[in-house]
C-alpha cells in the first residue's frame, strides 16, 4: 500500500532501523535516532543498487515520488540514476572550484604572450587589486552583472573613472575567454554598456559632445547653413575623422601622406609626446584630402593660413568655426578626441588599448615608446574605417533640432 503523508509524519524510531514501503522500489528508512530518509531500490545491468533521494521533511512524500519518477525515466533510457547523481555532484564541485580568479589566471597566461611585460603587469595588478580581491573567490558562473557593476562603480567613485572602463574591458575579455573554453555558461558583462553605469570619458576641462549629439553636430557643421570657409570645414571634418590634436592637424604637410598605404605619418618633431605617430586614413579621410589637394596641393602645408599661406592655419580657427555654428562652450578642438574615445569604446565596442594607442597618449617607458609606434596597427586601420562609416550613418539620421543661424565665415 502507498504511504500517506500522515504515516510518514507520525513514524517513530524503534530499537532497530526499519522501512516503510511506498511501492515501485521506494521506501522511507527510519533510523534509531529518528531520522527519516528516502531510498530507491533498483536494478541496473543485473546489479541491485540503492539511490538516496533526500530526507523528510525537507523532501516531502510528493517530492520523493517525483524523484522516483525521474529515476525510473533514466532507467528506461539505460542510464544509471546513481551514476548520474555522482556526475552531477562532481560537476557541482568542479564549478565551485572554477572561480573568477582561477579563470582570470588562465586568461593571464594566454594574454601575456601578446603584451609587453610592463603593460601585462599593469593589467594584472589592477584586476587583482580592484576586482579579484572582491569577486575572485566566487564561482565564475555565480557572479551577476549587478555584482560586477557594483565593483566598477566603486572604482569610479574614488575618481578612477577611466580605470573602471579598462577593468570592464578586461572582465569582458575574461568572460568571453571563459565562454569559448566552456568555463562559464554566459558573459554577464555583455548585459550592460559602459555608458549605462559610468560617466562619459572627458579629460580635463575641454568641452566635448556626447555620442548622441553627433548627428546634429555633423549636420550643423556640414549643412548648407554652416557657411564655413571650405578649408576650415574640411579641417574640422578631418579632425573628426582622425581625432589628432589640433596642432598636429593644422601643421600637416603633404609629404606626410602615404597615399598607397593609406597612412598619415606624423613625425616625432610635431607630436606632443615626441615620437612618430601613424594615423590610418579611412576612405572618407582620403576623399577630403583629394579635395584639399586641388586647393592647397601646390603648397607644402595642407592647411595654409588665409592671410599668409606660408604659415599654417591659426590654432584659433577651429574654435571660431565651432562658435560660428553654435557650439561655443559645448565643443573644442580637444573635444573631438574625447568624443571619439567615448564613442569608439561605448558604441563600437573597441578596446581601450586600441583607442588609446590611436590617441597617441604617452607610453610608460622608452621601450614602450619604440614598441608602440605601429602597435595594433591592423586593428586601428579597421577601427578608423569603422569610425568614418559610423559618422556617415550618423549624418543620415533625422534630427529635429534646427541649425542656428550663421552669418560669419572663417
């Protein structure tokens, strides 16, 4: 006869352990200490076996019957329920030991083959200090997006906003590595964008636009109402496409352009960090240079001044032009760099290291300086074309904002 809930509840211990049968091989074992344990007796490949299915009252009579049913389904498919249970236990044990720190260390081993020693050390130290001390001992599959966000926001809260961005990039790489190698079921870092949790990148006090303001800005800069002097407009377009420093742009020379390789080679003498810089040129940037060639190609300078063509365009020209199209105090020459960095990282998902190298920021050593010149060049070439294509698409987006009335030319 099948058991009733009342029988199970009222079963009392005796001098010896005894069983109460529920049928189908399942019974309740009552120990001399009063413990009540569900067991299932079955045969597999001619051998009698016993499967533990939990204890009462944590596992009710109804729950035990469900477990018996599942075990019978496995037997019908020639699967041993006890072996399946042991495999599940082992998998759970392995998963509990597969912590974020363990996976991160495997990722470190792979990563260090492709990075300089000093840069690899920086990446490892900042992850260990700000992430692994908090989340490192947690199983990688148990960590949620909210836990990662809390860690990143805590880093940003102490004024290290850019470090938080880099940590997010590294964690994303670690989780993608883990998913590919079946060490994690999914990537929680993919559940959120950097812009969702951190303030947009802005260095110093230079005004810069946000990515969602790009379409309106492009229309204001390139639209028929802008009334900008053609060379000034093209200078702003190239600044947008290449995001070099303003001084590097206005002093550009025709002999720095490698048309065949689609590169702009800026010599160390003209760079803030006093080292050569390579700027991959998108198809759109080359088209602007072709147009400029018709205007100033007979001169040494790409952007000659209006008053004295032997000297370069004034450093103030860009600022005056920005004011003329209604962006005084909202955008600056340096703002093109900040805007590009924010958008490339947050909208186009390019790694910080690739974007930072294209921005030609200072290396940490002389060795790094020599190594950095062409670092990530294939990725940077693709990035610069993606950036130009992104701007073309942005230009096509409908904008409700009306362009301000412009009267002056620069």
